[in-house]
C-alpha cells in the first residue's frame, strides 16, 4: 500500500512549549489537529493505524513462535565480541529487530560484587535507611507500583561504572544502531556519553514485590504536543507510516520537553542497568515488549473514536506513560522477560520500548542493579550536563529526580579527584 497523494496542504499542528493550564482542553485541541494532518495525506487515522497494527502483529507472532520453539527472544552477546568487533551480522540484525540486548560479562563478576558491597557500605555508614522518608514523588502511580528504587546517585561504585572504558565501549556499540546524522545535521556523537546519573535498586532475599507496571519512558504528552517531537514522529502524523524509523534520532536530541511531561530531560538511545547480583528470570525481573517501533502504535491509538476526546489513553503529566490492557491488549502477548543474568552482566532496551518489572513472592537471592543508560552527547544532553555537574559537586539529587538530596552531607561520595577522562568529558569539565 502506497501513500496517497496529498489532497491539500497539511495543517500546521499546534504545540506547547510549557505545560498547558488546562490539559483536557489542550488534548481536545491537538487530537483533531493530528487527525486532520493525517487525513490530508488521503488516508484516515484508521487506515494508517491498520498498517502499524499489521506490522506489530507480525512481530508479536514472531516472538510467540520463538518462545514455542524454546528459543531466547532477547539477543545475548559476550562483552568480548563487542570489544573485539566480532559481532556477527545475524546478531546485529536480531538486536535491531528486537531493540534490546543482554551483555554477558560486561564487567567481571568480582568487580560487580565489589561494587555492590561498596554501595552497601556507603549507604550504611551514612545512615540512609534510618533517615529514608520513602519515594519523593508518585511518578510510578499511573502504573500502580512502588518500586524498590533508592535515590542514591554519587557513590564511587556508580561513578566508576559510568565512566569506565568497558561501559563506553558498549554504549558506542549500542549508539551505532541509530541513524545519528541526516540532512547535514549530526544529531548526536555516538562515541561520547553524557553520564546520565540514575539510581540504584536493592531488593533483598525473601522480598514480596508488586513489581513495576507496564509503561514506557521517553516522554508523556510532549510526544504529541511539542514541535520537535512532532517532527521526530512526522511520518506517523503525516500519514506516511511506512517511512517511520524508530532508529532515526532526527529532532529527538534538540528541543526541550515542557515541564511536568517526564522525569528525563536527556535523550537516551538505550535504557540500561548493570547487575550487581545474580537474578533468575522468574524472580521479578525486567520484561519488555521487544518491538522498537511500538511507539507508532502508542501514539496513534488515542486518535481512534473509542477514546474520550480529552484522553490520551491515560497518558498525563508527572507520571510515566502507562500501557494498559484496556487500551493496548494485543501488546501484552509479546511481553518477554530477560534471561537469567549474573553479577556483571548488563541489560539494555531501546528508549521507546514498553517495559515492566514482574511481581515476585519470597524472592530467591538479591535483586540489585545500578541504572546506567546510553545518553550520547547532543544539544539536549549538553544542556542537562550543566545541571548534572552542579548536582555532582554538591552531592544533590539530579534535577530530573525528586529534590531529596540525601548525599549532600554523606562521606565517601565521588569527588572531582575520582573522575577520569571519560567522567570529566561527560560533565563538561574538560
């Protein structure tokens, strides 16, 4: 099916550079504008979404068939293959198709276990649990979860992992899957990372956890309502859905997101974490819908007539982008856990991908990770790096996260003397 000729000039979409005072009114304004722009192509929203649904259904069927054959849905590579440049074309194609990866032996097991012990010592000696007041916000409220994630950012273990050569090697490899240059613009530098600081998760043996509900993280209402994202997703909104490429970084790395839209000011090619303990696949681990182009479905679904005109299928500000069985039931068929991982392995998934953490009863073993994404150097990440540097120097919580600032008075946190070349460059200190 080819794109019909435009019957008239496509309408200009409204956009907001800050959070509208009346979200319902803004949604009621943007939805008919998006429909009109799509219909200017000669197609209806239903026709465009049908193209996307057919493609997604094909991917879901592939995933179901792999499971039935007992195959591993998640791509898995040894770190040495990435470092040595010996990843096969077959593996490269699977990573691009699935949008996720487990890196075996990213760090030596002994190093990861030592980092875990260092974090325990760091939080213990500073009385974290005696003073921890609980989550500083309800960011995960839209997916009904209270994850065991703690606002610790500046331990020496975290900074050593963020600025290590081994981390930089994997981040550059993952960035290479993206189209980062087009029309004379380099959208990001694939070989320089902005060291986006994130938190830790520590889940002890015997835990009963409700997990983390199904969601995605690249933004919320700004994905429809800001000018740069309207450009980034232009093929979805102009009716040429066949041209949509989830690996095209154009316009994702430049414009700001309006306040309250999301907890991530940075552009991340991949989200990721590094395992600090062994975790089996049935012990409340990460699940994804390993279909990187899934955002096409999520962005068009609210435009169908069964969704209230002031609703984007539950998406709002100050909470994650929820994916629910009410609006997106077909996608749950593809929800797939990571394979068993061991301390030192790392886990990565495309920034647009749906993910969750499964619930667990009486967890066997620890479930400890530190969150480190791939956040390549670009205008958006450079702006945020100034805020990161200020937070690092004072031990403050980064501005993307609740203003809890536990580490300001802590002993043993990372200092300027702990930074290597990669760390200094990521914080614009060189």
